[in-house]
C-alpha cells in the first residue's frame, strides 16, 4: 500500500529537486501544513483513515461539536480519492478511530461540556494531535483548540489524498483508506490576536461573501474578524436609535441587526471574535449626510463617492455628539459581545475644528494647545462611554496618548517604528503595516514582516567614509516620498571594499538597507522593506545615468542628488522594541480596504495569500524559510479552492469571461488565464493613483477590467523562478523546461492575437506580451549549449526588457525580472 504523505512531504522537491534547502529543518516547516505547527514528532508507521470514521467526543460544547463535525465532514467529502462517507459518534472511546477530549482547566467533572460561549482575547487555543496505528486523538483545553486540531488533521488528510495512488488504497476488506503517518503534534499560536479587517463600506460585501471569508479564516487559524462598518462613503449598520444613518447614507446597502447577530454567532462557532469599528471623529461624511447638526461645520452634505480623506468631522464641543456615541455604543454592545470596540480615530482632518468658534472656545477653556490635544480630549470622553458598557477601546495609531488607560489596544498602520513607541510605553499593539492585502504585494514581503522585530538591535551605527544623497520618489498622486541615503564604505584586509547603507524615508528614522554587491557599472542597488512594500533602488553613483526605484513590481522614477554637506557620524536607527515589552504586542491584522475590492473579487484579493500572514501570526518566528513557505502555499492554493470552497479561481474565470464577447468563449477565457500567469497587478497604490489621474477613483467607477481579476502572484512564475535558479546553479537541463514554458506562451499569443476585448488596457497588454515573448525566446536561444547567432545582442535584449519594465500601468509583466536574471546568468557564463 502506498504510504500516504510522509514519503512525499516534499512533493515539490521531487518535481524540482533544486528547491530543497539544506536549512529547511532549521527555519522551514517539515510538514505540508499552513500555519506550521510548533512541535512535530514523526514516528515510523501509519494509520489507515477510512471512509467511515468512528468518533468519540468528550467535553466539547454541543453547538461547536455539531458545527465542527459537519464542516470537517464536508471538507473530507471534497477529497478526490478518499471517498469519505460520514462520522459515527460512539459512546466508548476504545471503539473510536478519532478521539477528541476537551479538558477544561476549571471544570470539576471531566465529562462536563463547556457552554458554547463567545471567544475572548487570550483563550487557550493550544491542542495536541496524535496519530498512532490504532487511532487519532485530539486533546485541548477548549473548544477552540479542538477546532484548530481538526483543521490540522484535515490538511494532513488532504496531503495524503492528493498524493495517493487510488489503485493501492484499498485494504483487504475492500474499503477505501488513506495512510496517515504516525506523529505527535503539540501546537499553540505565537500571538493571541490574529485578524482580518474587511471594509464593507467603500464597496458593500454581502453576508454570504463575509461568511465565506470567515470559513477561510477558520481554516487559517485566524481568530479576529475586524468589521469596518462606517466611513465617508457609507453607513452599513442598522441603527434603531439613529435610523437616518442607514436610511440616508447606505444606498440601501446595510446589515440589519438580525444579520449582524447571525454573523457574530457564525463566527463564534468557528472560534472567531468579531470586533466592530465605529469610526469617529473623522471619516464622518456619511454621518454628515444623515445628521449634519453633529458635524463641526453644520450645513447640507451629499453622499461622498470619491476615495480619500475629507473634511467632515464630529463637533467635539457639542454634548449631543457624545450622546450620539453613547447610544451607538449601547447598540453595538447588544450585538457584539466582544470586549473591544474599535473607534477608528485615524486621519482626522482638523480644518472644520479650527474654523468652529465653539471648538476654539472649548480649547481655550480646557487648555488644549493644539488639535492633537483636542483629539485626545475627545478620545478620553469616548473611552469613558465605552467603559460604561464594559467595553475597551481600540483604535489606530493616532489615538495614542500617555493619559489613556493601558488596557486599550492600538492598531498600527504607520509601522513598527510607531508601534514600538507605544508598546515600549506599556500599551498593547496590533500590527497591520505590511499586512495590507488590498494592496497587491508578494507573499514573501508579508512573510518577512513580523510584529516583533529588531528587539535587540543597536540604536545607532557609526560610519566613517561616507557619501550622502537626497532622494525623491515622485508619486502619481499626492506628495513625493523623500529620503536621505547614506553609503558607508570600509576596506577589508584583502583590500576589497565593503559597503553599508542607511535609508531615511519621509519623517521616519534611518534603517539599514541590504546592499546588492558587487557594484555594477557604477550602479549601486539596494533593498529595504517599507510601509509601501519592498523597495529596490538602482542608484548611479556617477550621476551619469537615470536612477529608478521599484516598489514591489511597480516602476517609479528616482531623483537623486548627492549632498556635499557632512552629516553626523552616528546614524540614529529606528526605535527598537525592548525585550521586556514584547508581551505588549498582541499580534497583527491583515486589512482588506475595498476601494478596488468588490464581492466579485474579494476571494481573489484574499486567498491564498492570507495563509502566509496567518502563519506569521501563528507560528514561531524561526519558521521563516521563504522557499519552503512557497512550496506549501502552492498546495494551499489548491486546498483553499477544492476543499474549503473559496472562490479565488472561480472569480478569476468569471471576471475574464465577461471581457469576451465571442461565440466560443471558453477557449478565449483559457487564453486569458494563461496570460494571467505572466502578469500581476502593479504593487503599492499604483493602481489607485492611475485611476485617480483617469477620473475613475470613486465608488461608482466600474471594477470589471482584466487587472481586477488578476491574482496577486503567479504560481507559474514562482515555480519558474526556481527553475532559473537551478540553471544558474549548473543544472543545464533546466533550460529545456524554460524553453517549453516560452513555447507555451508563444502558442497562447497566437490565440490572444486572434481577438480583441472590451478592455483597451488589456488589448495594449497583449501587444506588450507579444514583444516580451519574442525577447524571452531570443534569450533562451542565446543560453543554449550552441547559441544561435542573432542580431539581438545581450545589451539589446536587456534594453528591450527594460523598456517593457519601465512603464507605469495597472498591470506589470511579472516575468521580466526572471528573464533579466536568466540573461545576466547566460552573459556571465559566456565571459
């Protein structure tokens, strides 16, 4: 009988042996699971998991037991080879194939089940999963630990199922079975706050789509759903006390109180807390439409359709505003049982405050020196209202003030530098910078991001022989990003130069960069992760060439001017988190803002990428091998679609099909799917800014173009990258694989050229892809053992790729860097 998954744990290693890393055991995950468990012990032997499973459960609440078994059974029935039928509940654990025991720490009677209470911050989510020859057992101290244990078990079964040989999976009785490896897992989360924010305001997200994301969250072991319910562009919560909010400011797209109760109950049964956000005092344009008398500038307001930060702000001098908030908190408290209510508090435009005479008088009477003090005055009053209803305050960076109680939670969109400041002062923090999934970003970037980072770095670095540049990155919308770059050089004993670099962006502190060496043609390339994404700077040290920077995959021009004035010889680095304060970091939250997200592409923007962030928040920080992560992510991509029922693949096909108006659309849709393997949405806010310049940056603009249904990352290119690495490392047979890929792209180009779509940008992209395919073909030919004589020299081919790359479009030909890498390798080998 074929021995399940352990003999094929590294299935990608078998397909691409060059993926195997010598240090996977040290900083990767030894099982094809995501998130990776804390401790895994493998034992020789197997357990036969059959189509009918006897199950014994002790100590679990009846409601969660019912939901957990139905969900697990549904997922098992979706396995291609298992043929699962059902669970049989048995009364004797000695007769069970699967034993589940919840040992409540505070229960006197072992068999007394815990009531199905709502999850709370700090719940024990640990579990132990053991598989021996006789049975599978899951032990936990709460329902929530059992849910996570079942999630891990289903992933193990899926891996065995997808690697099984159906001809060899029947035992002597004729019953279908899968062999699971004997093992013991002890697992618990690194962080107790592991969340996803969904913005239901800018584009309304129906309940069915919300619940599907909750299903995915549970499978990723996330435990907080942060629900953004009001903003400038709408009010999505039915208020009994202030009905004009949803009647006048929702376009009739809102959640009734019964629907909210339903979502809260649904999430609770999955072990997920629901934290609502009541965004005050800014982002108040929707409130202004319904109740303009509560706004600092009292006038008529129309619905705000555009994206951005606007002037309407609550009148903090008016007692009616605090009664308004009190009444809403009362309603929230009846619907949302969680102990936290998020008050927003970010991006407050002070214009109306500064022009309001009553507010000026308030500031004078209360000795409030500036708008920051005024904002804090407001927050103190809101905090008191929350305390009245036994709720704790949560808000964005801007609410931070040393006079607020320490039990609040501050969510950081400004980054680790900001979060380290308030967590060092005793406040609890949740990191969102680096986890913005509404922005297209690579999974590797998210994976490198960690809520606890640089907790032991020095605060200053000494430099000696240095040069300094003033850098400017012009953005398509808004002010430029500015910075200072300091290059320090030292000489080794063998007389070779060693370079160190330090970069300061906007008002942030200096950070050390990664220098890409050696310097090539007087061009220095360096890398750094920022709030915008991963940055790659190409800086010409002679000022003879054009400089550039890539924000992720998106090209931006770079203006660089070397400064002659000296700077301090000690570089002050970003404030680090003191080790004694790491307990103040609760975890992190991915954020899905919905300017460019609708119900038609929400899964495509969220999955499978959210598994990567979930692992960063669940698993130990030493689990950080990026190649190993991508191996497992590719598997999770299929798992999310086939087993969990997430719709990222379906949404892409549905979106592409609407672009085509031909008699036989299926072949055309397939050609667009293959095209999508070569391209990605432009990273950072590039798409937002382009839409702003086009006058399409608003709520009524259609999101129905090719780029709206592109996956953030191409699995095809992730795999091809490793093939090119193999070629660089001497595996010349890898070139054949590359050649076959390029041939397939060329064949698909013939189909693409045969039709036009309703998307003008897509038609232009198809033309660019044709030019890229020709260049890729020439590069592969030049790299062959017997290079074909071509008119295109290495420099010409490089220039072709560069021209295609240095465009600012909503789509990016993501395959270009791979062939730049291949071209450079071939050129070096000829030398």
